[in-house]
């Protein structure tokens, strides 16, 4: 990656940020005939992509447009044109054409067969190179504009780059160590764009309940999680994996749940965990009776080893209200009912989210009312386009957020290339 002080010739399209949206925008613009410069502040691009999906990269979801949009809680209709132009099927075809075999797992989540996010990054980098995209390193600190039209950028080391169009794809504020520090919000605001409040999404949840600290490190598989509000209404429910930490809860289900809680505050929500969702209460009672029959002379606390993880047993005993040294053969039907409730309705109060630095996705961003949905072009500054996580759109887990990044990147890249050709008087 070169670091020149100036660029001798004007490029058609300048892309800021080489993440999922940025590289896809650069490739799309170049393939549409534009000369493209990609400016990236980090030494290597795609750093956030490299760590997504625990390094496996859930790059999209094998679903239709109609199935995808309900998984976008924020401004889904804005994305209709972008997702029609570049659908999940198009994403899969793109990467397979770039030599990355794909597979589909539970929930129609799509991953590289290799389980290596690096393969997705390498495919995008290779596509940029083969398309003639030039990449330079630099942190863009300001847009150059004249007469209401963007005409280039400046970087913090004093370099200036001229272009006929600029695509901002700098990412949100989650995972700042990957270079996603929110620079794009200030750049957009500098030309009049409104930035909605920036909040974490797909983020671990804080609970001040001492139970979490006591269970720190305990992972639960095949459990059911329901998040309920003060009125008892469920805002989220799922089946899968989660983990207790010193600060509260994390894991796939918990991250997903966070996207469904827009106004978290102490006392507003609680997590209800069913530790044995495969068994209804009658079946679970039968299971407990069977275990008790083989341990009738044991103390109650020593009769749950086959039913629960060891770390969880003391807390379940406390919540059941059954004396831990009571003999199993003396446990009553009413006490068993209390034990059932403790197992099927294991409640944890929720108090807030972890910092945005720990979030997978940023909620909030550039107001989409100020962006043309059919092109990703700014309505306030000619020649400026916005793509990816900078926009005020976010989705649930399952590959949807990366699909949005790819789709908006493609649409911005093609639209910017088209505009530059129009400026040159080329009829297409």
C-alpha cells in the first residue's frame, strides 16, 4: 500500500475505507469503467471482516429479499433498491466466482467452506487488484468541496486527493481497534448531514445481579432465552448458546437479544432462561423423580449432578428454597414444583449494554432521509455517496449486516461510476 503526498491525476471515484462496503464499492466502480482510488487508514484493509463470526465470517444469509427485510429493524425500506440490485444470491455468486467455496449452516447462515474469514478478505483484495483499484494509506480528515459538490479529500498527513466522486464507507464505531472509529460521521456532518444517536447493537448485556459473577465462565448450550419487559411481554426469544461473565451475559443469543432492546435501563427488562427447554414441566418432573429414586438417601444438593452443570447447582438449590442438606427422600411435591420453576424460569435482571467498543454493529448513523436509496448518493452534496455501517441501518445476526454492507457498497460504486461517466459526457 503506497502513501504518496499527492495524486498526479484526478481519479473518477475515491473510496474511503476498505472494509466490506468499501472494497465492494471499489470493485463495482472499477468494473463499471471508473478509475478508482481506495484510501484506508490502517496498514491492511478488511480488519473487521477478519474477526467476524469468530474468524469464520458469516458473510450473508441464503434467503430472499422478502425474508431478509424483517431482519432489519432500522429503516428496512431504505435498503430495498440496494438489496434488489445485489441480493444474498449475488453475494454468494460473487465470492464463489472469486474462488471461495461456500456452505450454508443452521439458520441459513452462509460461511466459507474453509471457516476462514481471511478467505473472504483475500477475495475482496484480489478483486480490487484485478479490477485496477489503486490503494493508498491515509486517514481522511476532511472533504474537499466546491459549489455544493465534493471534489476530493484531504488526509491528516497533508495529502490531497482529487476525484469526481467520493464514497464514504468508513464503518461505524464498533470495534475501533479495526479502524472503525466513527470518522465518517464527522465527514458527513461537515457537509450538512444529520447523524442519529450512535448506540451499540449486537453487544453483551450487563447485569449487576451477583448470580452472573458467581457463574462467570459457565457456557450453556441448548437452552432457551426469553427477554421480557416490565409488562411481562416477550421482546425476544431464541434457542441456542449463551455464557455468564463477570459483568453479565454474552454469547450468540444474548448478542441477538440486544438488537431487540431499544431502551434498556435497570429494571426494564429481565432474561428468563429455560435450562431444560426440551422437557415440559411434566417430563422434567418425571426426570427429577427418576434421578431422585437413585439418590434417595443423599442430601438434596448432591442429587442434581446428572441434571445440571456443577457450577449451577448451588444457585438452583438456593432458588428452589429446598434446604441443601434435606434428604432427597423427604422432598415434597410442592418442593419439586419450586425446583421445576427454578430450572424452567431462571431469571436474570438486565441493566444495560457493554460499551460500543465491544459491539459487533453500530446502531444509528447518517440519516437515510438525506440519502437517495436508489443510488446511495447524498441529497445534500453532489458527488458524495455513503455505504455500509455509516448509514442508519442495522440488522439482527445471521449474515444480514454484511449483506447490507455488500449491497450498499455495490450500489454506491456503480452509481458513482455512472455519475463520473455522465460528467465526462459519455453516453451509456
